[in-house]
C-alpha cells in the first residue's frame, strides 16, 4: 500500500560526515532517502522540503528526469490500490482457498516493507540511478509475470517479487531529486510528489474496478497488472536523463540484521492471517517475536562494535519514538484492514463486483486527500499534535457509521450509508498522518532523522500488511452471514483503533516538570 505524505529533511544531514569518521550520519543518509509514506491511498506532503542540491548549475534534463521519478512513484501506488479492489476477482479466476485473497496484496507490502532500508543503502553504494533503473525493470517484468500467473500460489510469489522491486525504486527518489535540483527548485520538485500521489490514491480503487469490470480483450483481472507496462516503459525511456548519485562515503550492508528482520516478521505475520489462529499459529507468532527480540540485541551489538546496523539503536531509547512505531503499526493495520474488509464484503458477500467496490472506496480516497492537504498546510502549523487525536476520533466515528450502515441494510442489500461513513474514515486518516510524522520525527536528533524516517516507513508498510492479512483473515474466517463477518472485522478494527489512540496518547504526552 502506499508511500506519500513524506517528511523531508535538509540536505546537510545527507552530505555530512563526522570528523571522527564514523558512519552514523551515512546510515541516516541512506535511510532518509526511504522517505515517509502513509500507506496505500494517502496523498499530500506532511511537511515542506528544506533541501538544497549540491550542483552549482542547473541540471538541464532535471524536469524530464523528475517526470520519470514521479511516474515510478505513481506506478507503485496505483499497483497497490488497484490490486486490492481486484483481489476477489483474481480469486474467482485462479481458484484456491479464500484465505489466499488477502495475500495478493499482503505479499507485496511485506517484501516492500522488509526491503526498504537495505535497498536505500544499495542506492548509496551502487548509485541511485542504477538501482532505480534495475528496480523499475524488475517491477515491469514481475508485472507481466503476474498477469500470466496460472495459479494463486504463483501469483502470490510474484507479488512478493514485485514488492521487492518497488523497495528498490522508492528509496532512490529523494536522493536523485537532491542531486538534480538546487535552491528553491528543490522544494518545488519535492512539492510535486504530493499532488501526483494524491491523484494516484484517488484514481487507484476506481481504476481497479473499471479495468476488472470492463474485461478488456477478455483479460479480466490480468489487465490490472498489464497497465503497469506502458508506465514502466515510459519511466525507463526517461530514466537515462537521471543524474547518477551515491553517498560520499559508502555505508555497509547488514546481512545478519536483514535476515533476522525478514525471518522474524514473516513468522509473526503469516500465522495471524488465518483469521482464527489456533495454538500452533500463536506459537509460531511468539517464535517470530522472539526472533525480532534477537534482532534488536544484534542491532545494539553491531552499533557498539562500530558496525552498520539496519536501524539506529538509539532510536529505541526514550518514550516518544518507540510509541510512534507502535502507533504507526496499529493505525495502518486498521486503515488497510478496513479497506480490505469492505472490498471482501462487497465483492464476495454481496456479489456487487469490483466496479461497485472501487466506487464505494472513492469517498474514502477523496476525503483522505482533502484532509491530508488541509492538515499539512493549515491545521498542524496552528494546532500541532491535537490534529492527530482529532484524526483518530474522526476515524472512529467513521467506523461507527460503517457499522450502523451495515446494521440498517437489509440482508444481502448494499449498505447505502457506507460511502458516507468511509468518507469520514478517510478524513480521519488524512488528519492523522501529517501531525503523526511531524511529531515522530521531531522527537529524534538531526543525526538520527534519516534512520527514523526509514524505520517509520518500514513499520507503516508492515502495519498495512498486518491489516490486509489479519483483518481480511478475520472476515474470511468468521462464521455466519456476510454482514456478520463484516461487523466482526470492523469490531477487530475498532479494538485496534482504541489501542492506536492509547499509543498516540503516550507518544504525544507532555513530560511533567520534576
């Protein structure tokens, strides 16, 4: 899911090396290029860019190169939102158990989340232009393979490859923009990301519904993957105009930390996607949590020994940033989970098809776009973190409205009040994201901003994966009528949202004077 609402930081952190020669700033530099994304369907920039490029004269091909970068960002976000709407139709076409449906999206976001930090460093080491082009080419090949997938299992595996390719593309954007633009043009270039992502977020669900419903040339759901090909070709055609850029001092990779993070996260996420996890599933998730604990220990040990840990261990000290990680994971679990449950209920439960599902989600995306812009531009500068809590409250009201819409609808009938409730949840999500990232990054030091930004983005994508797998699994595993299953999924989402509110309260609480 998705990757906009980014917090940008000054270029000085990107290019500064400590006098003692340590690589801490370089790790921050690599991870900063990951950016901050708020999940599938979230437009707008949370903060203004204050960046200046290193070139003394304007790069002549910078605007064509920027078009390539924006096209790649839009392609990745469109792919995530389109597939979410098309997933039930994919299941009908390929067969298999219904529990595979959430994994058509979750396998993408899982590998995307786990690859972000490592791929950011690969750009620093091997050149961001080179890694970007390889990532776009791999994404195009994976998209074509997804369109030709013969079984659900093959498609899920290929979606994981797509997510890994997206992880290679997205972290390079900001570093490449900094390399090509100078002065006020840098802020202008970065400011164009928000509108492009907003348009992609609004168009994605509707486009997924239209493409699948239209059944162009008898392709049905396969068209949602083929639509990536002309975009990828256009991006690759313009990509030679990018200016190569890499870190002044090469950071090192952390293969041990990466392996532990991938293994532990997979063990936690996969068993919980069954909807009704039994003792074995919970035991497997507990083992995954233990592996992640080992990961934290390994990161601290690597930092003490002068290594290159995947994350900056100092970030986990204190109260604010760890609470921000929990808040991010929970909120994006709720957001993506609710979207998944709505799509599953409309398409599998009510048999309304992908077009109805896409149009039903349109008020969500529109409300999110409007509220995100208003919060970032006007509300956060004036009211600060209070806007965050207003967003959670608005989202809760939207969930309650959705539950009422389901309760008021006749069995098997379309819940007419649902689009209005989803518009309210979208407004809540848009109000939440800009102040959240502002507060989270405001709690860390300048030398830790890059690592913090990358880690927040990774856990946000992980939350999106959990939402699709967990809440979607709850819907598919619930007994009774489709409406009862939808209400059960919304109930789980409400519990997780209450936990989000509690974590956000810890995150934004002011210290009492001693």
